[in-house]
């Protein structure tokens, strides 16, 4: 079966459309010389753990293991609760919403497919309390994910839930209700798992925000009943595309080039992602972390202080036509906008005819047709206001194209970091606040930080 | 019963904390002279429909009528579906999430309180299809809200749902399942309501994004079982505060002054709202519309082209510590951050002790205490990186303080618009795309727009 690549339409990003706020082919061309060198480096660098995300689409062994585990969990449980934060949470959440929708957990049951809940991205006690009121714990398995095994939010939630489960099922049985993914060999979570005998699901060595196609994203997806091998097949198609050295054909590099020019040459430092698909809201939040953490750095690779950063914004069409489009059309020229359009929605709902009414113009139009018209009208009006905007076009919203989409953005982030000459894989700017937290919570070794923060 | 005002802590916004990126009392002082004139104008201008939001907190008659209608709906139905977009949707959604939480609709029932769903903010057919699968239509009432009565998304959804209901309940009975709020006397929705005899719930004359304390927000809130008179009592307390002519005591004006200085004097054009409360996520989206539409304008009041605009960002703590704080700490100096802290969460969940573990430092800490520690650590680390940040402190998350919070931001938007010399109540930048949409959908009178958009 031939399945095409997603498309990227950059017509309204071009200078011929939006004047000096847009981009000329000649300046895009100039960046092309770097692509071959980047690709060569990626190929040579294949043992670099940071680049291990590039190997995930080919990891058929993991798919087998994850599928096997998921089959077992689907037989035993009704609910899976993901307890993670950031990269351990956003990818799985994006997949579940994109493919199961917003109302899946409201169905009386999902057959053999588990309902998936997300709770570990906060220590707010209220959602935890509310979730516990509606879950039958005996039918629930908890998937605890923390790369370091030290992350405060999932760790606190895990210890709390562990006690609840022991109380509910007894000590011996409670162990079956937890699956843990963490850095093997070190960290609190690993120590506890080893000592108590919780099941450790294989760990992905790379960075959290590049981990959606590892067990972090795939185990919840498989439990929810999705074809994880198709997610990877989509990612492989995009990976193949990203090996091309032609800058006009390599989609992630081309996309990265425009983001680079916008930031460096036009002071358009805000990058909006605006899907016209209700169930891609969480995808936009996944993107927001990828851009926010990867592409903002105080120092560049030459250790020069740059305080560089593209600010990502997660938007939604048509909802934000009634919230943000006023700003995007009339505000400062500091944004570029990327729409996501979905070619084929399964539902064919139409607006019915209402007799003698000024609404007659709506009659007979399919909902999905109106959605596309709204996107088109918004894009053209932005273009007329000299606001550069492009569109990613997905043939359908399914595992395969979602796999393409994830990998497209991951590779685009990698290329964009290389063009900007920064390290996309670290996040030094969050270390200080972690130390303060440890200090205030009384963790050993952070007495100095405690003293410091208490001075303010 | 004495209930205090929310607090605004601006310590880390000050120049003494964040150097040249922060603000000196002397420059704040200079703006104070304008406050008295603004307040005088508001008082004199009380028949201005734009300012009618200032009268909502005192409208006890509406509360009575809305409560009466809600009592009737609560007896007859189990579900209320809000069909609106933008200002007709975001406020009601913010209230419902803040007070009922994320999992209320997953309970088998809410007793006499209706479950509230939101669907009209898109024409994506998928959520509509999914929602219809789980709702018992006979137990469901639809609340259709559109100021103009012409808004495409709720109009399309309404016509579609109307047909479904007729099919399900018969023509005569289906009318009981719809309540409509729209501009009386004109618009398609009004015409249909008159002709068919749907119940028209009183309309609020002011702008959508300032309408949360009108029937738009209050009817869903009352149906959900919340004390709407307390929402207004909170708003009145803030309204009283906003009448003060002392710039250091008038909280919305003081907040607006800092946002103004950030934008005009420091090129900090991005305003982040980051609640440390999981159920204030939708509140941040309500804020995002208020700021995005009110405070971005191509022309100022003197008709000078300014392309001015504060870009609002809806963030969330601690979730975004693992997504956006890297950017906020190390990226460009283009942001100011406002936290919302909640003083008292009802739940007292604690982290249990786990023997012999490096997690011992967490043992015994309450979740809500950890949440506050996380906010504090984040605020201090931002301050040390010279990133101005302030905090709104709510004593509790209930109707009363939510009412204060809504009114605080509404008045702050009004003052900020006055400082920036723009009209906060219009949104000319969305008109062109509406015309294109009408053109593409074949509405009469928009043939020229159709021709124009088809040229691109």
C-alpha cells in the first residue's frame, strides 16, 4: 500500500506573498549547503545517545516486547494511568487524544482497549483526589515514568498511589498494578523497583522530549488499542525523507530553514502551531515542549551568551479565530504561524437545511468542508496582512500520519538547533529551581540552596 | 463574614530584584495621575454598552431569573451542552473546570447538578460525533450562545443538533431541549428562535470576552450547582477596589501599569499567565482571549498605525517547569510572568514515608505544600535570571475568589487599553476572514470576497 508523505505548503511564507516579512527562495537556498554536512554528521554520530531518537523508528524488537506487555495488561485491567511529567507525559497524551478523542473515557467501556488517564504532571492534590473517586483501583494499572528516577511530581504521586494500592489490594498483589520506566542502575525509582520487584519496562536512553516513539509513548498507545507499528512506519517514512540532501525535498530541514530565517532575519521569534483538528490540541502542547526546551539557550555551542529562544504557542482552529486571530492579524510582526490541516475526517456530518432562513448558505455543507474553508479564509487574511503562514497537510489523522508528524518536528528541531548553533538536548535553565525545591523540601546536600532561597 | 481581596505580589517585578528588566517605583508613580481621570470617565460613561460589564456584578435581578431557569433545568435534565465559541464559551468553561474539576463528567451522576459539556467552539465533526455517542439526548439540554446570532460554528452545530433532537424526541418536544442567548431583534438565531418558539434567555449587550458574569457564564454555572451570587459578590468586591483613585491600592490598575511599562518601556511584549492550580487551565485560556483580542490593535485611538499587541500565553505550573521554564529562564528578555497561587486547597494528601530510600526528603510533605514550594523555587530562579515575575494569591478556589479574579482581569484590560490609548472593545482584524468564509460558503452579498479569495 502506497501512503504519501505529509505535505508542507509554504506559499504564504514567501516574500512574493507577504513582502519583507516573508522569505525569498534565494535566502532559503543559501542554507542548503549545510544540510549535507548535518546528515553526514548524524550518520557518523549514531552511537550518540542524544541521537538515539533517530533509531526508534527501526526498533522492531521494542515493538514486539511492548505489544506483548500491552496484551497482558489489556487482559487484566480496564484503566491505565500514566504518571509522568514533561517528555514522559506529553507524547503519550498527544497520541491518546489524537486517536481516541476527548470522550473515550466517558464511554461505559472501551472493550479490550484500556482507558488512559494522565495524572503525574502536577502535585496539585485536587485532580488526584477526583481521579481516585472515579477509578476502580482493582481494574487499574499505573505506568510510572521518570527518566532520572528522581522527578519530584511523579515520585510523590507514585509513593502516594503505592500506599493506596497496598491498602486496597494487599501488599503482595499491589505490585501487579505498577509498571516503571526509568534510567536503569540509578535513581530512587530504580532502587525502589529493584527492591520491591516492580516490573521495569525497558528504558529509552535519549531525552524526554524526543521520547514519544519509545516505550514512553508506545506502551500507553498499545494499551489503548492503537497500532504502534504504524506509528513507527510513519516515522520511518519521514526518517527516509530526512536523509535527503536536497534542501527543497527534505521536509524537516526545509521547515527548519524557514523558522531559522524568521527568527534570525525578521525578528519573528514567536512560532505558533495551530491545528484545525480538535484532537490535535495535545499535539500542539507536545510541540510546545519540543520547541521551548530544545530551542531556547543562554549560551550557544561556542559558549557565547546569546539568550536565544523561539517562543512556541499552542493554538487551535477555528477556536482561536475568536481569541487570537485579532492579535495575529493586527499585532506586532513577531510571529510565524503553522497550520495543520487534516485531509480526511471520517465523519460526513452536514448542516441540514432550515427553511426560509438567512442560514440557508450553510445548508448541505459538510462540517469538515466548513473547517477547511475556515482555515483557508484565516490563512488568506493573515497573508493579506503580511503575516507569514504555512500549512502542514495530513492525509488523515491515524497512527501512520501521526508517526510522520512527530518525527517531522523532532528532525526539524534538530536541524533548527544546528542552524542556530545550539545544543538542543540539554536544559540547563531548569537546574537552579530544582536545587531550590530540593532545598526547601529538606533533601540532603541542598542546604546551601535552602539558605539561598530563604534569603529572598 | 469578612473575606479579603486577592493579593498581588510584585516583589520580583521590581528593578531592585531584576535590574534593568524590572520597574522602579518612580516610573510606576508617573502613571498614577491618569487613574482618577479614567475612573471619572467610567462613572460618567455608565450608559456606554461597552462598559456594561461593570454593571453585571450588581445585577441581582438577572441572578434571580437565571437561578429560576437553572432550577427548572436541573429538575428536567442531566446534561447541559454549551454551544458557543470565544467569549460565549471560554468563561463558562473556565468556571466549570475551576469548580467541578476535570473528572466531574466521569462520575456516574452529579446528583441534582448537571454535567456540563462544551462543543460549539469548532466545526470539527469528530468531537460532535463522539459526544453524541455518549450523551442520552433525552436527558440533555443545549445552550446555544451567539452574540450576533450569525456565528458560523455555533449556528452550524445548532442546526445539526436541532435535527437530531427532532428525530429523537419529535418536533413538539424537541423545543424544550434548546435555550438560546442572542442579540434580540436581529440575526438568524433570533429569527429562528422567534419563529419556532425556543426559549430566549436574556442577552447581555456587552462584548463577548467581557461577558463571563452575564447569563453566558452564569447559566451553565448555576446548572452545574455553583453559587452564582457568590461569583458576583466576589466581582463586586473587586469592583469596589477598582473605584479607588490610589494607584498603589487599585489592584487592576496597578497590575495594568506593570504590563504597560513592560510592553512600552522594556519590549517585554509577551505576557505569561501561569496558575499553579490544575483546574485553572481554562481560566488561563479565558485570559488569553481577553488579552489577545482587547490589547492588539493595528490603529490606536488617534487613528495612528501602531500594530500594537501584548501576546498572552496560557501556561501551567508545575507542568510547564518541564516544558517552558527553560525558555523563560534562558530565552530572550521578552516576557513577564504572572503566577496564580491558591492558598488553601481542600485536600490534605501527604507523601507517605518509604523506608530506606533517597526519597525520604519527600515523606510527610503535603501535596499542596510541594506545589507552593515549586512555585516559589521557580519564581526565585526566574528572578535570579532577571526575569520579572509576579504572583496573584487567591485565598481559595471558590465562586467568590473566581468572581474577584475575572473582574480583576477585566478591569486590568480596560485600564491597560486606556494607558495604551487603544479601543479594547473591537476586533476589526477578524472581519476580513469572516467575509472570505461567507464568500466560500456561498452566502449572499459576499460574491466579491469569494472572487478575491479564489484568486490566491
